[in-house]
């Protein structure tokens, strides 16, 4: 199953629609439809019925998730390491004082785009691209970034503009 849009096109398409999407989201924040969360869940589910993340994994290849202390505890236990060992081996502190990966692509991504710690992966990975998050109107800045990374997020936003003009 090939991705639409393709990874080659996603950045350009995101750039081309950025201003339009930003204006749309600004309008959405001013007057949020009562059923927005319901519609977003529907659009998200419909898109992910036809999207196979294993054909892409661009999020794992280009961005790193934030690691919460709960993530660090869970993953280090899974890897049979002490949290401090896990941090020293894989993480660094970014400019916002958050724990993030030392480098991308993600250390835990294998050659077939499978996550080697999938069952204990960080919350940020489990929830990506956040298009089914409650109070979606509060994360539109994040969504504008994610449409340039994730073809599914791009499609969800485009479907949203048609569904809620």
C-alpha cells in the first residue's frame, strides 16, 4: 500500500497549505464546533484504517519524542537497565529541559520500520500524530508541524477542512 501523499511530496504540500491551514485553525480556535472532538476521532479512525505506519515511519526517522519520567521508568525496566543507565545511553536534555533522544532516526527503529520497544514505547509515540486528541483546537500549532512529517496527519487536516469548512 503506497502512501498518499508520498514522503517526497509531504514537505512541499505542507508548505503549500501552511498559510491556509494556519488561518483555518485560527478561525477554529475562535469558534470551536461543539462536536469537534467527535469529528476528529471519526476522521482519525477513517484515515488510520487505510494507513500502514510501517510503510513510512517518518516520525521515527525525523523527530524524537519527549520522554516522561513514567516512560523512562517503563522502558528502562523493559530493557533491564536502571533509569540513569537508560538516560545516559539514549537520552539528552533539550532546550526546554525535556528528555529527548540523543539522535534521530530513533535508536529503537529497526530496518523494517518496526519499533523494538513498541509495547513500552513513549506516550508521545503512542499518541502521534495526536489528531484524535481531545480539545484538538489546543494543539493546532503542533498539528501544523506534524502535517509536514506525517502523510496521515496531512490527510486528516485536509479532510477536516472539507468536513468543517
